[in-house]
C-alpha cells in the first residue's frame, strides 16, 4: 500500500497524531507501508500561513525534518498529475485537494483524508 497524506493528515501526524483515525494511525506507523507527502500540501500550508489561517513555522527545515521522522517520501507535481485534474468532475472546489486527488489516482495511492467529499471521486481513501 502507498499512502498519500492529505494536508490535514500531515499536520495531524506532525503535531497531534491522536487526531488521526485509528486506521490512519496504524497505516502511517506501519513500516511496510510507503508514505508520501505531496509538494501540494507544502504549498497549501505556505498559503495558509501567509493568509493567517495557520500559525506554523515558515522554514523548510521544520517540514523536511518532520517528513523525515514520518519516513515519508516527497511527491512532486508533474504534468501527468496536472492533466489528470482535467479528467476530474467538479465535485470539489478546493484546488489543493483536486490536485492531491489527481496525484493519488495517477500514482495509484490511497489518500489519507477525513474529507468525505473526496470519496465521491474514483480514488481510494483511508480515514
């Protein structure tokens, strides 16, 4: 199994793992499960910090250290992901989530998310 952490799942894993569901906690802790964090999530965090919606450090070292502690890989955005967004019906308005959904579909990953509206897409989710 390959997990792609939604932005809130990443933030919970970093700061308050008990806010993750038991199934998400177990999967993220399982050393046999590959964990991925998207550059999209880092972009979303930066936007929310700059708009005053999040009060978190603005240094890349902070996030890189936590991603390392999670033993997660970085998933970069490429054209396949962007083109997949064209194929998504407009069921969800959040551009960050839409790109995460596209990445999960293209890379055949399970998206760790509590956002029930994402389940309306053809993508595997875990919460």
